[in-house]
């Protein structure tokens, strides 16, 4: 279903640059089970590594030139280390270039101690590819940043862990691209492992890998529907939602919503009504993440359907992050026998996660294909999914 992106990148690098790369690194995407947008408020998230991967074939140069070639577009990029600055307008190239920029910033902030001098940045030749849908709610941007950061970490000798490298992607999105995001996606794509779910607590940046539920024993299947609707992380609509939550936290006297007791939030009468609804999603979603982890461990995945459905309702009514296509997909999933269905990722398009008994998989696939055709939408991509191998060097 998905390409061997590392092989694609290695072969394309040789064709583009006339030599073999020094190395090839790849990083998966992310399936978010629950907790989207809460990391901005010191909250919790729960997700796992997607089977589709981004890959970067990279070599150092003897000068300070950065060249980036990709099969995502015909545009090629050539710049220098000194010219890297946050741009006024944004596009795909911000993510690889921003990662180089973030790595340089890290080196400048950590100049060494004399005995171990700071690494010296070099020019780079990069070929980049991904099988993740750009803006499709599966953390393509985090995957691309993670792939390039792993290459730089090794080639420049930074000596950082994958969890530390997640900060590069965070800085790219918030300070180079100008998006409003947290750390969750970056931590999940860089630290996820096959057969594991990633529980991330933004307060203290605590990461735990938890065994994925044995869905085969429960005759359940996880499915993803790529709706074909795309979003961009720098869009104002996402920033507006985050700003609303920030305002509520400050109105209650806290830095983050995570700090506000649920009872105090519920009793507050001085909040803007729209801001209250945005914050209500975040406050209740943090609790749902805790409930999801507990129920999976004690009762099994089959008892979690109501949490996905409650989360989806709050995303639709409180956070207003869904679309007609996302709403229809979740509704048809439940009508086809799914026990739970929820948008995955930032929303405003993207993908839908469905937890469904094996016996209803074909019915749902047929139903969703027919419905999209009836609305005149392009056919969705529908497939089963499980937690997949994590970030790695492939060559």
C-alpha cells in the first residue's frame, strides 16, 4: 500500500546529485487516538506510529550551500546556511529548511565547554519524499521535520535523543512557519514503536510507551479514512482556537487550562461563550485521554467506543474543528456498525479514525465509497491500520 520511501529517496538522490547519499533516514506519520490540541494547554495525548513514512537521503557538502530536491513538487531549493530566516510566505520547503535553521539555533545556544567544542554546521544535499498526505491530519509536517532532524543529528554530530530532536520540529512550526502547535506530534513520530501507543504528557514533557490493545482477540479493527480535505498548520482558524483557550486559562488565573480544576471551570460565569466552548473541548478531552488509557488496560478496546464518540461530538460542537465530510464519515461509520469514530489530527479536513468489528469492515468500506460518490467528492482512501515501526536510519 505504501512505498519503500527510503529506497525511493536513495535512488532519487543519486539521480539528482550524481552520487550516493551518506545516509537515508525515515520517520512514520502519526495516528492520533485522542488528545489533539491539548498539548498547547499542558495536556495529554495518545497516538501511535502510522505505517506511511517520510524519508530523507542526505549528504554533507564542503561549502555552506543547502540544496533540497523532492518528488512532492518540481520546485527545487538552493540557499545557504546564512540565508536561512523565517519566511513571510509559507510552503513545503519551510519544513526541511526550518529544521536546518532549528539545528543551527540549537548549536548556537549550546556552544560547548572548551573540551568538547560545539559541532560545526555544513552545507547539505537533501532528497525528501513522503507517503503521508500533506495536510491530511496524519502529522506529515512532524514526520518530515523528524526525518531531516535525524539526518542532521548524525551528520553534524549533535548527539541528541529522538525525544530531544522533537523540539526541532516544534521550533520549526511555531517560530519558522508561524503555526500554533504543541510537541505531541513531534514526540509521537520520533518515539513511537511497533506494537506501542505513545502517551504524552506535555506538563514536564513526559513520554510513556504503552502496549497497544490486542484487537484481534476482540475481533476489532482500526481503520483510517483519508477524506481528501487538507488543512495547513499556519491557518488562522487553528490559531484562533488556541488563543481562545489561552484567554480562558488566563481569565481563570492560570497559565494553562490543564491547571484549572474542572469544577472551577464549570462554575465560571465571566467567560465569553465561544471561548468557553473551545476550552470545554480541551478540559474534557484531557480527562478522556486518561479514561481511554485506563479502560484499554482494564476492560479492553471494545469498551472505549463512547470516548471516541464523545470526543468527536465535542470537536464538532465545542471546538468546531470538523467539516461536513468528516462529520458524514464518522456518522456513516457508526451506522455501519463501528463502536467509535473520531477525527484524527488538527481537523478542518484531514482523516478519520474508526474502531469497528471485523465483520462490518466491508460494509463500511462500501458505504463510505458510495456516499462520497453521491456527494461528488473524490473517493476517500480507506484502509486498516496498526501501530507501525518507528523512526530509524535505513541506509
